């Protein structure tokens, strides 16, 4: 506490504040421990601000001080070099003999038996001022500097060792110390020399670099000045040429001659007129002229790397602008805005503003500004319709060509080939005829296979595509179903074929599907060959077949016509070669050719959804070559061909014309009959597929809306509500079978009941199908497919019925029976008899009872009755009781009396007639 009350503290705590004035002292508060504090007087100094002259003088003084210090160091180094160069006196150097060394070593290795002496104090290292006393004896040096260490002396030397050889040890230690000092000084001298040499080399390098930079800048300045002079000269020449041309165009020939004469006189008599200096030379040169940009000196650019040290070069855009300017000047065009070029702009149904501007070669900003003037705030990425786009294009001075989305399909079908590119191809033959006439068996006999055994029910339910070889030539066969439900399949088979073989059984002659096949063949315009099959049967009558064909305008060669007929037996293999020879003969007449060296085109013969392979389409290649990896468009589906499988089940890398293959890789199942084409890119395929899917959706919507378009259609739709509906969900193995089932169900519908297919498709039954069937109340019909476990569990939980079929007959029969059950049964009324009311009795708790006499037929209890009064039916109901006297009876015959009571009716009078009848309900059948 006494410190805080001292005079110094009082003097420092006088309350004077710190300021920037010239006071020499100030006070600050110092914080101590235990919360104490005190004020301390400190000295304050002002910061001195130097003027530029004072700064220069101070820098000069510092430089002189540094120079003086460097001179002193150099003098000291020089003095050290001289001392080192002078050899020491020979008498003072004590040479160490081997004996002395051995003796010293023996002394150092002597073990210590006595009490160890105190460790010797380390001696200080010699300094650079020591060379004056380097010849002084060791003992004297130890007295002057007792702390100087020796490098080879052991710090744990015993007293006995010191006493044995003190003189020799002292001499050796003194000689080693002077030698180490000399080595250190030599090393310091060498390092100083090396640093001096490096400094000189660095200074020389900096000098050379500055000179190179100065030379580079000088060259740049000279080149820039040269380019400016060249440009100025060219501009002057151009200006003089333009003035001369303008003057020559304005002056007449006579004036031109006079002017020429005057010009010669001037040139002959006087001094030449000095050239007019351009105004640009009078202007003050820029501070940083172009081409002399010091900021870009160290930047490495492509122009610097490839320009061999030249200055900045012009950009490509600047060169193009200069060339355009020169061209316009040569053609006499003004330097104003260029004239717009009218273009033909192709407009789709919708287009973005940015795309429209690009097609017009206009800026999108200008188009947006135009729309803003018209009151529409739009962005370059906004879509506009074709009408607005046409208005904009015409406003900007361009013509418009409307294009539709259907143009995306141009160039993929019906491409004409050159005659020299065509090569012979195999014929495509379709086997057609009535069911069970032996079409597939005939094809089996040709292929030596057993296809019929694999067909359910022994009937063909798919289009089969096969290829056989006869006499070195290949023939492609398409086997079509003969059942009535497969009309569309037969039509497709006839359209995709070159030759049609009509198979007619010799024991069955012409049947309904035979007549239909004849119609399809004639509609397609392909030649026909009649194969009369089953000639091995006892009841065979080939002549009857020929006669029946005449009724349908099919004239065979044996009957004077031009249609070939061949009698064959598929079971026995009779005359199969004759049938193949007839096919090859017909193909030679047709001269079938195709170009295999182009992108493929074909037709989808059949399509299905395989569980392991996905969407599989059987494609008949008609022209070109289909290869693995091609981008394919099939109807509204597209995909990349992953694999091609031929009719033998083998994978192939390509398919030539007239070759049937299974195509794997489509993203969906196409419709049977769709055309197939190979396109160049996935983008094109996706565009075509999207367009076709959109068209299909629009057609479906149009069909739905068109059904209720007019008033008559709306009334018909209201009447359809009274019709019973049998909802179905159809799933089949292939698309063709599903199509056949849908067609058969549509024909089965009547005015009172209709089979409504809520969904149909190829593939197995899934949970989605079950959910749809549950919501619509439909039954699921599976044709050659099965439901997975999840779908079965969902159907069982929802109570949805799933039925499986592998023969189309059974499916159609069950649907027909179910539809017949939905028909309103037919009411059939049977007259029983009449009775006349004679008297009316009113009985308490019972009601009115009519006493009647049966006048005709009989009356039965529980039968229907009608009350007729004055030949008008006033009531129709049921007979409640029938009694004869007091007994209940089942019936009362004619001529007898009885008592009757009616259900819920008592308005009866004497003289009313009671007509008794029986009503029977008979189940109705659908028309076959």
C-alpha cells in the first residue's frame, strides 16, 4: 500500500490527460493483483513524418553505411588471406612422433582405479582475432583462456594419465587447435569467394535479361509503328483512288483532256504538291499504344507461343470483319446495315422462339421485342403454335413452309432401289385353307418336322414362319390358322406373301374358310397353287374339289384354267416334290428380286411377350439385310436388335431378304401386321415411335367421343345401357391370338348382351391385370398363359375369377354360355281356364270371398289370374286360396263350383270373369 501512496504516484495521478501536443510524459493505468491498480508515468514521443527530400537523404545515408560495412568486411577478408598465405616459423611447430601418439593413446586407455577427478571445464572455441597468438605455448593459452575446449581430449581423463605424459599431451593439444582454426578460416574464405562469384553471376544475368527485354520492347514498338504506317498508307491510297474515280465519273471527256493538259503543265513547271498528311498524325499519340501492352508481357498465350516473339495478332473475328469490309468496299456497297436475306422457314406444329429465330437467322432478342410490342411477354424458350410462328416469320420478311409431324416417317418405307442393285431372293409362300384340311401336316412333311403335335387341339393358332431348301433354292413358308376366328391372320398372311398355296381336303371339298381364303388371295393379287390333300383316303374325290372350285372362279389347269393344282398326301408324303417344283416354277415366272445391300424393311408376322426374353417379334424381312445392333421401328414400338433367331432356333448375325427371324430387343410388343424398318439413329426411332403412339391415342379418344357425337348416337348409347354386359380381360401368348379372340367376341354380341373387353394384350397375367379386373368386375381369360404367384394370391383375395384355355373353341364356348346366362329368360304363358263369379261373401277376419263356377278348362291354386270386367282386365295377380266347400283343393275342373280369394285385392263384383293361366320361363340361347 505504501507504493501506491508514494510521491511518484501522486505526481503521476495529477489527472492530466494524454494528448498529441508536445508534452514529454503521460500516464497509463497498470492493473495489479488482488484488484489493485495504479497510474504509471510514461514517456511519450511524437512520430516524425519525413518529407521526400528527407527520405532520400536517409536512404542515401543507409546506402553509404552499408557500403562502408562491406568495405570493412572485404579488408578483413584480405588480411585473413595474407595471414593464411604466410607459413608459420618452423622452430615453433612440434611434430608428433609415432611414439608420442602411441604413448598418448596408451595413457587414454588406462583404466581408472582411483577416485575420479572433477571433469575438466569445456574450453571456449577460438575466435577469428586469435591468429596473432597462434605460436603461443599451450600452457600460456590455457592460462589466458581456461575455458577453451580441446577436440581430442577425453573429458574423463584420470589424474594418473595427466601425470604420466603432461608435456607431450600439451604439445599435441596446442598443435591440433591451431590446425582446426586454420581449416575453419580457410572454409570461411572459400564460402565468401563462392558467394561473391554467385552475386557477380546473378548481376550479369539480370543485366542480360534487362537488355533482352529492352530489345524485345524496341522490336515491338518498331513493328507497331511499321504496321500503323502501312495502314495509313493503304488508307491514303484508297482515299485517293476513290476521289479519282469519282472525279473521272463526273468530268466530261473534253474537260478531262484539259485537266490532263493542265496537270502536265503543273508537273513540268513547278514543284510537286506535297502529299496530304492524314489528320491522325496530328493527334497526340496514346499513352499506351496498341501492340505495346506492358501488362501482357509475362502472359503466355497461343499467339505468343506461336508468334516467334511477335506482338499481339488479330483475332479470327477481326480478320473476318476486315475481309467483309473489303468485299463490300470492292463491290461498291455502303458500310451501313446489310440487307436482310429472305429465307424459307419450315414450321412444325409447335416450335420454341429460340428455334424460330435460328431458322430465320435472326436474334431471339428481336423476336421477343416484337412479341412485347404486340402485348405478349414471352421468353426465348417458350413454345408457340404454328400460326403465331408464321405471323412472326412473315413480319420479319421470310416465307413459311408448314410441315406436319407425319413427315417424320418419310423415307423409311418404299424406297426405290436401282435395277443393278437387285438380286434374286427366295419366294414367300403362304399355306391357306379350311381347318383340319392338313395345312400344317403338309408343311411338316416338307420340313420333316412335327409341328402339329405341338399345337393344342391339333389346330394351328399362330402364324408359323419356316424356311426349307429344295434343289439348292430356299423357300419361305407361312402357315396360317384355318379356324374362323383367325380371319385377320389369314389376311396378313396373304398380304405378306408372293405365292399362295390353297390346301383343300379331297374328302371334304370346299368349306367356308376355304372360300374366305380364296377371297383373301384374290384381294392380295398373288398367284395361287391348289394342293389337293388327303388323296390317300378311300373317300377322296379330287374331281369334286376341282368342280367346287369352279363355282368360286378358281380354274385349275386340268379344267382349262391357268391355276396349277397338285395332288398330294401329307400323311404318306406323296408328290411333295411336285408341289415344291410348282412353287419354284411360279417364282421363276415372277422374277422375285430384292436389294440386300440396304437398310432392312419387313413385316411383323407375329409378336409375343416372353417371360425370359421380353418382347419377341417374328419378322419377315422383305428387302435389305437386318443385322444385330440395328435400330428398328415396328409400328409404335422401337428398339435395338439384341439377337436374331431363325426358324431352327439358332442365333444368326443377319437376316437376308425373304428370311423369317425372331427379333429380340424391342421395348414393347408390336401389333401383328405392323411394318418394320431400320432407321439411322435412336433419336429418329424415338421420334417416329412417339408420333405413332400419339396418333393411336388420338384415334382411341376419337372413337370414344365419336360414339356419342350426334343425337342419334347419344340415344343409341342410352339404349345400350339396357343391354347386359359381360366384362372380360383377355391375355394371350401372342398378339395374333388376342386379336382373333377379340374379333370372335365382338361377333358374339347381340342387342341384349355384349361381351365388353376392358383390356387385352400379350403376356402373362400380372397383379395389375387382377386390380383392373377387380375394379371393373371382369373375369380374366388366359389363353396359353398363366398367372404368377402374386397375381394368383391377389385374385384369391379379391375374388376375381381366372380361367385358363389352350384351345380357342373352349374359350368361346364358355363365354357364350356366360353371355346366355345374362339374357332375360323368355316368358311362356299357358291358358288353364275361366270361372264366373256368382256371389260375393264378406267373412270377418278373412275378407271377401268369391263364389265361382268353372266354365272352361280348370283352375289351379297358386296360378296366375286376371280379373276381367266388361271385357277389360282390371287386375292381374295370383290366386290366394281355392276351396271346395270347406276343403282346400289344388284344382277345380270345369263345371264345378268353388270359392276363391285373391292376393292383396278385394274389389270384386258379381259377374266378373276370372282367367287362370300358368307362366313358364325358358332360358334363351345366343344365335349361332
